[in-house]
């Protein structure tokens, strides 16, 4: 099963959109805390995230906790980043892969980049910083699901 990991998300609406995506597509979700907002179930429900009960959501209280869990599970970590070196369309996905999205404001630290098994990028026209994180997640998850 493909999974989506949200690394310390900053914007609750984006996190809610990505969790809804996971619910609708049957994708496992991981929330790596701390988030830049109150990430309680109550807050998600109040923001219209009524799909939360349909998401397989695993919460990790830190990057280290997630990294240990991932190592024990033997799953690949695919980081979607504007600093990626492999176009997401050219990557061979496998069942069990975890696609990680960084913080909207700053991405992920160097240690997370170094831990990733692959760093994927969405090729874009020049002059643009990035796509919305939820849009980018949807594009790459669709590609990964099609392959697996």
C-alpha cells in the first residue's frame, strides 16, 4: 500500500485536503509532528475534515520516531521536493513506498533529505517556486497508484 507522510505541516487546510485524498484513495497517512497548528482530531473535524474517520492515520511525535518506525517496517521513503533529482514521472514506484511532503514554508531539513531513498521533483515551467503541496501530493500519488 502506498502511503503519504506529512512532515510537520504548517497549513491545516492543506493537511485536511491531503488526509481527505488519502481517505478517498485508500492511501495510508502519516502525520509527523509537531505541526504548525493544532492537529487534534477535534480541530480537523471542525475544519470540515469529516473524512478523518475513514483515513488510516498514524501519528509520529517526531522525525526520529517516524524514522525508527520506517526502518523497522523496511519501507522506502520518497521525498517530493523542488530540490529533487528525479522527475516523479520517471520513477519506478513499489507497493509500500512512502511519499513524503515537506512543510509548506521551509520543506524538510537536510537530515530528512539524506534519509530519503529518492528525491522526486515535479518538472515545471521556469519562474515558479512550487505547486500547492496538496496538488503535488495528488499528482504523485496518482502516478504511484497507477504503477502499483
